C-alpha cells in the first residue's frame, strides 16, 4: 500500500508531499484549543500513565483528553476520533567525555512538555528528552514532529497550541490549590557557599536589624534577613531584598514555613513565589532537616513551643530506618500541597474489600460506560484511583543493578513510583470552598464529604459506603416532667470525647506545666513534653453519659426546660470509624488540638451500647411542635453562639453553623443540624452568613429555584424549619404555597391536612429529588428505611489516621494500615513497614467487625 511506504523507508520527497493528503480525511475532527479548553497532556483519564510512562501518552486532537497505551483504543472505539498527539519523555544517559565527565548534548533535547521534573535525577549523568508524534488510528500511522513544512497549517497550529498549553489545573483564584507554583529556573543550578553556616532550630533574628518575624533564609549564603515586599505582605525593613540587590543571590525560604511537605520559597530574580524541587538538599546544606521542622498556624515552628521529641517524629517514626514496601496495595500518593488529608483517607478507604470490589472489581464496566469526558465522572476517577493504589503498577522495587548503582554512586536513575491524585482532587473538590483550596483540611470532614459523594453516585446494586452506616438512637428526656422522646438517625462516625479529667498522670502534667511556664519566662528551651494519658474506657464512658440539651423546648410543659440526651447504637456497622475529638476552639475561634495519648485497644467490644428503645414505665413526650417566632426584622435575630459551637465541634465549617442556627430560628443545635445536612453540598455552604432583607429568598436557594424555572417557590429557610419538625419536604412546600409562604398558617394547614395529596407536580417532584440528594446521608426514600448492615458489636483495629500539628488548619496527616499481619505506614509517597505504630496518638481509627 502506498501510504504504508511513507513509514517504511520509501522516497522521502514523496512522503513529504503525501502527508497533507494523508491527513485530509481527518481535518474536520482536528481542533485548535480555545481559551477555557482544558488540555490533559500530563495524565491519562483512566490511569496514571503520563509521557514519562513506558508507552507515553496519547492526546486526542479533538477532545484534548490524554490516554495511556492501555486505554487509547477504548476512546477511539467510543468516539471514532483518529488523530492523536503521542507524547513521550525519556530519561537518557549523557555521553561521557574523554576525561570521564559528561559531554553536553548537541542534538535537540528541548523540554517542551509541561511536566514536573524529578528532583532525584542525577543531572550529571542523566537528562530528559521530549518527543512528539502524530498518530493516526486505527493503523497507527506515525508522523514525527516537527514537520512544519509538510503538515497542513491547521494541524501545525493545533500541535503548537497543544504542546504549549498550560496545566488544566491552573486557575486564577489566589486561594486555589490548582494555581500551581512553577519550579524556579535557579533551583537546579543554585550555588551554595561552603561557609560553615548552620541555622539553629529557633531564636532567629535578622542579621541587620534584630527583627524576629517575617525572616527569610538566603539559600546561597545562609544569611537570615527580614522581608518587606514579599507576596505574603508581612512587615519588615526589606533587608532580604537589599541583600539580593547587592549579591544577586536569587532564592530565599521563609523560616517558620518549613515542613515535611515543603516550604515557602521566593525568587527575587523571578519576582514571584516558586517551587524548589531540591529544597531538602538546599536546607540540609545549612543543617536543616525538613522532617524536624513542622509549622504551626501562627507561623512558628512546633519546636519553638514543644520539646525536641515531638509527635511529628513519633507518628512518622522518624529516626528509625524503615523498610520500603512495594507491590499491590503499597503504592504511595504524592502530596499536592496540603493534600495529605486526602491521601490518608483514600489509603484507608481502598484497604476495605467492599470498596475494592465496587470500583476496582467493576473497573472494566465503569470505564466502558464512562461519559465522553471521564475526568468529570466520580465513579471513573474512583476506579482509576483504586486501581492505581492496588494494582502494583506504580509501586515497583528498583532492579538489583540499580540498587548497586545507587550504593556506588549515592545517586540513581529514578523510579516513577507513586501516583499523583491531581485529577481526582480537582473533581471531588469542585465547588467546595475548603477542599478546592490549598489549605490543610480536617480528615474527618473529608471522609464525610467522600461518603456523601459515594452515596450520590451509585456504582452497583450495593453501595460500598453502607459498610460504615449505622443507626443512632437518641433518647431525650425533659428533666422536669421526666417524659422522654426516642428518635433515630443515620451516622457514619462514632465521635469519642477526650476525658481529660480522667488522665492517669495528673501530677506529671502539673509539674510539666510549671516547668514550661518557667522556661518560657526565662526564654529557655521547653522541658521534655509530658502528654496526658487518657484511658480509652474513660472516653467510652464519656460518650455513653447523658449530655445537656441547650435551649430544650419541652412539649410536655410547652416551654423551655432543662433536657438531657443519651445516644446508643440502634445498629452496629460492618466497619466502625472512631474519631477522637482532639480538636476544640480557643477564644479566638481557631481550632486547637489536645495533645493526648489514648490507649486505643486492638480489640473493641461495644455491645453494651446497644439501644433498648422505650422502656416499661417511661412516658413519651407529646408530639407537639414548638411555636415559631419570626421577627419583623430578620437582622434583629441574635444567633445562639452555644448552638454554633456545638455544631462546629462536630466538624462543620463555622460559617455554615452560624447560617444553620440563624435559618432555623435559634431552635437549638439539633434542628440546626438537620438544616446543615440538607444544605451541606451547596456551593455557598461555608460562605459567611449574609442576612437577606425581609422577604428576600436566600441566594443559594434562588439559584436552584430559578434554574428549575419554578415560580412562587417558598424560601428555603422556612422549608428547613418545617422539615426539622419531622414533616416531609413535599408537604412543607405544599403548605407554604397554599398559605402564601406564611409559616404559622402553613403549620395550621399541615395539621388540618394530615394526609398528603395524591397528585403531584412532575416539575416539583424533579426539584425535590435534586434538593433531597444531599440529605441521603441521613434518610433514604422509600419504605424500606435506611440501609444498614447490623451485627455484633465486637471489632478489631486495622487502621488509623494520625494528625501532627496544633490545629486542623495546619500540620500533616499519616495513615497506618495493618496488611498481611503487619503494620504499614503510608506517609504520602513513602510506604514502609512500620516498626512502632503510634496507636495511642491517632485521630481517626478504623475497626472491622469480628465474625461470630
């Protein structure tokens, strides 16, 4: 065939003339990316293959989606698109010169792919080379690039635009994690003076003016100087900038920001914050070990306020040589910038067989039936992540020859191990104010967010999140009338309070606190830390004890009264998730952490916490709703801060708690909790409360209602109040529409129309389905009731997530999992056999039911 000759050594001139003819049939499908188009040229939509992978990456010239060698045929069959840009990056060995050194390459080895470079690469012996080809399916015709003169202009323009396109995760939102910093051009070749400078662990001050804040360490000469005109807007006298102008030393790191995850680096020459891929080596030059430099929320190192041996070292098992683990189930995850909370939770999730079966077991079906843009499909990205972690494809041990080379040279050709969950994070954090930022987050909040997404995106007949579901029986008693009310709700986490009063080492704690204050006053190093030792049994006892109900309204008295609430398990889940409530709020409303040690058991029996229901002799509270008082001026309504604090301590964002209390008319934390569950997936859920003018509809509700084209839609906050009283959403909307959105008349209407009308408006039903989707965590539609997997209350520990740092707003997360009879530590990309798993310092614990 004549075309085949083009790629098998035929006449070159004829090949050049026929290239245009070869591409003519496919020209209508070739697109030039426009502004706003996302070009996925660094990662496969179905796997973690990239141009670095052995088979490279195929970029569709119509959809701009990338596919690895195993998945390109699927996309071709589904779409019929034939023209792809094949991208490949190679690591090649430099040619040695006569003196033994490497010769500079003379052929074109330009790096034109927007990929991260591996900081471990020995640049003296190896370098990168990028390659691009046009590939035409199904016959795999290849056209090497550049072939500018031979290719049609449209194809040349499209190729150039695709090759120069920036990462699809960039975003012009300052707080977004997707706004990637770029590696500094100075990082790889930075010269560091061998002047013997060693930076102390604390007590820094500017070398020129004695300032002790906003200090920057110059990475060339080790001089510590104050800043002024930097991106963080901190004060200072500008001595760091003056030093650069005098010396030309380009890079500086901000002291107090150095953590195991990285540090804030600024380039004076490039005039912007940058990444330094070699930051660990550059800091080590001045005696700084990144593992020993955790940051706090106020910019101080934890070592400034804690003793030498901190939880950072204990939890990460620092100072112990840990054996790396490779193979299926031992794949690390890259930290994308404060994304360790996501890494830790997902490692735990995909250690559970039900999640493995649901996503990895169904992977072929999920991929085959994925939408045309699989990057935006939750189940596809879950299956991709699960396969990446469990297949072993991205966790391969180095070859023996490479191990020998590493020992001999102390450098090695890097293995491409671990996965980067960038596409996954971009999808699941979409529209969420907190998770889409680059700030540290609460792993417990993310766990619940993930479960909500799993619930809303069914993958088969069984939902894998059912293994966590359990029913909670809440018994509320009026202290004056002694009457009771029993209710049930669905939950996914057992939250245990920290019983500080039960500490077994109180004398040591008192002595430590005295020494700490003396050291602080005398500006001496702090004494060795003494942690409160809390018995697990005391935490369990605190969980089971009655709690006071704030602003309890007794239907027996039809007035506010003292009330107490007790919680018990109406069912036990297959997998029990236990959260130790280490976080509380300070006077400044910043979350604080209790640094305690809890002797968590390997085996747990909570059968004694089984609910018993209404007991003989107990009298139920009358089923009467409290009176609703709506002020003439909504802005005059004070917000009950005690209810706000109760909700915030459950892990919900503070502003969301304030809105919940406001929109439910200060009726207490329980009613406000129901409002939160019904609204937690709205885009402005965690935004500050904006009190509407009287008669206005809340903005988040407006957007939903207008989108559905419904007129006269009742205000969402009034609907929420009625739902919180136990009425169905349909009935609430019906009643409000019948009474011109008057709450008191609507309640009267409901009591006079106890039976819901049989006929319903299809448009209203559709909207109700949308609005109720977010409430699926607490209630299931239909007559079967909530899905539960009840059984014995005896469990065995198989994993835990630990947090290092002083609050949820900072720090680092690590996951320990028990696999094949041994404990393994998952610390982002590092996966190693654990020698001393710190089970007493965990934050979230995972137990599985022991079969009877």
